C-alpha cells in the first residue's frame, strides 16, 4: 500500500513538471512613489517592483539615488503565484528616503536591475510656506517644535514631535531626532489626543525629547521620522478591513544656536532655570543640637536640586577643611523626576563629621555658583550654616567616688561654748558646782569630736590616694597579657570578616589593653595611630562606617597587616614599680 502511494506521487510530480512551466527571466521593472509633491525634509517611499526573484545584494539604493535623496531604510517582500500553470515570482523593494532640504524639482533616475530598466520620476519639493495646505491632504504627517532656538552648551532644550494620522494606525515606529555631539533622550511617555482640521479627524501621538548639546555653534537637528503601517482602502481585497499600506513621514531639519560658556565664568558650569541647596542634620530628634560630644559622629545631609538640568550635571557638595574635625563624605545619590514637562534633578550627599577637640565649632555655609538660563546671568545658591559647642566626651571624664554627706555639728561650736571672761570684780567662786561640771564635760566632748573628725579625714585621704595608685597600676601595668591577646583575636576575627563596626570596637579595646592607653574615643584612637600606616587604613574604615554603608568595607586584611607592623615597632610595656595595694598571698 505504501509503495503504491509513493508511485502515484511520483507520477503526479512528473505530470506537473511536464505540464507546468516556470518563468525565470525578468520582463518588467516598475518604480513608483507614495507622494508627489513633497515638503522639504519630508520622507517618501519609493517602491521598486520586478517580476523576478532578486537577491538583496543585487539592489544598492544609495548608489542608485545619489546625494539628492537620503536613504532611511529598505524593506523587502517577495511573492510567488501561479497563473495559467505558470509560477510567477515578484520582488518588491520599499525604500524610505528623505526629501532634499531645498525646494525645487528633483529627479529619481532610471533603475537597471536583472536586465530590465525602469523610467525616471520627477519629484517636486515644496517650501515650508506650503506645508499647512499640503499636510492637510495627507493621511500622515509630523509637526515639531523647540522650546528654545538659542541655548548655551549643556543647556537642555525640549523637542516635541506630534504625529498626525487620519486613519487607524496598525504598527509603526518613530525614529528619534539626531544631533552630533549631543545627548538625546525621550522625555516621559507618549501622549494621545484627537484634533479636527478642516472637517478631517486626526489622531495625534505626541512624543517629547530632551536634547543637551555638548558643543557650541550653529547646528541642525535632524527631525524625527515615522515609518509604519496604516489602514488602507483596498476595495479589491477579500478582507478589506484588514488591508494596510506602508506610510512614512518626516520633518525638515531644525536649526539651533548653541552658545559657548561665558569667557568670564569660573567654577562648575551649571546651566539651569533654578538651583537650590539645603542642609540638615540627620538625627532622630527634630531639634538641632546646640552641643555635641567630642569624638562622636554627626551626619549632615546636603540636598542640591536643579530645574531643567540632568542629575549628572549637578556638582558634588564638599565641605572645606575644618580644624580639629575629621570629615567623611558618603557616595552621592542622584535622582530625577518629571513634573509639568520639566526635569527636576537632585543630588544628595551625607557628610559625617567627627570633632577631635573641644570648644566652639562652626560649619560654614556651602556656596555653589550656577548660571540662571531664565535671566541669562550667573547666580549663587547657599546652604545653611551650623554652630555647635563641642563638649568633652562623657567617657573621658574621671568618675570620682561619691563623697558621703557629712553631718554638720550643732549650731553651737566649741568656741561658742566657752563663756566670756567674767567682768572684773566678779566672784567666780560663787559659780555653782553643776554649771562648772557641765562646762568641762561639754569642752571634753567637743575636743574628742574634733579629734575623731580629723582622724577620719586623714584615713579617707590616704585611702583615696591608695585607690588612685592602685587604679593607675592596674591601668598601666596590671592588664594581664591574656586580656590583650583575647582582644587581638577578636580584632582578627572581625577584620577577616570585613565587619566594619565590630572591627572598630575591637580595635579600640585591643589598643587600650595592648598599649595601656586608657579609654580611647574615635578621635583619640585616630591620634594614637596618626604617624603610622595604620592611620590610612583607619581613615578608610571610619569613612566606610560613618560615610558609606558598613558592608562596603573590604580592607580587613590590609588593616591587620598594618597593625602587626605597628605592634612590632613598639617597645614592650614595662611593669610598674608601684607595689600592689593588696599583695597576693602565695602561701
């Protein structure tokens, strides 16, 4: 059964080959255009139809058209049909070109392809003065407008393109405008609306572009180009509602004057309509503190906002060097938003300061010059200034033992109890025995009380001196080696894991125990390593901890190497000669 089917198929193919002829040689080449006349700078489609299968490599539209028409793109479609037992193949080349920029008559030359030739076509190019009447007779056209025809270099200018369609859009694409040495980006989303012109209803698609020229001079912006498919009116098609036709349209080149930076301008070039700079203290408390503690970090947030400028054009805010203050800026954060068709750019930077010395501290205002494009002159924006009083760190204040409240003696003192000398002539022997005895007892009690108070004060003072000596001995010489070794192991563990906060805490503890420095805050720790390679690593660690995010620090092993070298260069601490207050009994 299978063999029989294969035999029938072979016989059918043989009969088809004998009865059907195949046409190979091209006999006709036709060229046509979709619009004539055409406006200057507008686009049109040249359709080349040849009744043969022609490869794309055999068709060179640039060489054929020369310099008069600019080739935008080329599309190809092929079709095969059978008529009267003959296979017919047709190749269509659809060439989208831009019309010349000057009005007049231009010729599309004759085309020779696959042994056949087409006829030339004469195209009339109209001036812009006839654009209004010509466009209204078209099913598709584009209008463009510039926000300003004269700008400074790096100043933004907005180009708005409005595509008018009199029929339904099936598919299409708008090619963005072009300008050498300029940044061009689409601004926002497309907008859609409708408009009736002379009784004809048009669907309008609006797209905005932001152009930032980077070079001064008189330039020409190549206008946007639309190429797509719209609903066609082909009554011969079986499904006429699905019939489409290719369409293309463009605009003429747009002139733009780009002025250079003023010769007398100094500093960063910031052309914008408005620039503001604000500063605030990053704190959980809403109130601005008047006092800050020595060695404790304080973060200031500077926010630079510009209207009509890109975020990357905004300069980075920097604080000047301040005496007795370490400054750690963060990585700036940039953002932008679109409001009422204008770009609002913002650059935010957090700067952490650590005061190293006490006293008054003034953070001056930051002043940034910028060029006001609205009034065509320079301007200056400034941030707020801050003033603080840096107080000693609480942890550095000696904690004296609390003095117990001393009982005050009775209002009458011993001297008050001594009677005045009796006047002359008074007979003292007349004093009664009980009164004389009371006086003696009172005097003795007062004397004993004074002796007891003096002895108590003497013992307390001696005890205080012994405690201070013992404390100094403990701080300077009595730290067991195992304590410093444990702190070093904790430091190694934290630094090897690149944990910024844990490393900083362990480094302070190890330094205090290893070098017997007493308590250190951040500024004290920085001063201790000031003249060594450790200072560079410590500065970077502080910048990561209080400037950028903590997990950004990746230099733990480098810090350990610097600390090991520093430790080897330091002499071993000597034991104190002061005897212990309470010697240990070795028995």
